[in-house]
């Protein structure tokens, strides 16, 4: 069995799913918003697989995914402010 490699995008995906399920149970968000979060989750999972295939070292994967998460957070923040 392969060794489990936890990465920043795995952690972000788990937090996103947890938050989304919490909001659904609390009925705080509508179905339209859920679609956007599922799209973001799909992007995070796809990016995680891309980084794992392109970068062999776990240290390099952590650095690249950390920078990627920073850019995603900044892009979302800029779009909300704009």
C-alpha cells in the first residue's frame, strides 16, 4: 500500500467539504452557492493531482501547493472586493 501523503490542497479540500456540509445542515446557503464550492473543490482536487504528477518530492509539492493556495485565496478576495 502506498504511503499516504498529506498536502496543503488535501487539507484545504477537507476544510472546504466540512464547511460546505456544515452550511447545508444549517441551511445557511442556497443550492447556487453550493455549485460554486463544488467547482472550487474540483479545481483543488485536479490541481493536487497535477502537482503530485509534475513534482516528485513532497517538499516541492508542499511549496508549490502553498503558493497555489495563496494565489487562489488572493484571487477570491480580489473578486469579492471588486
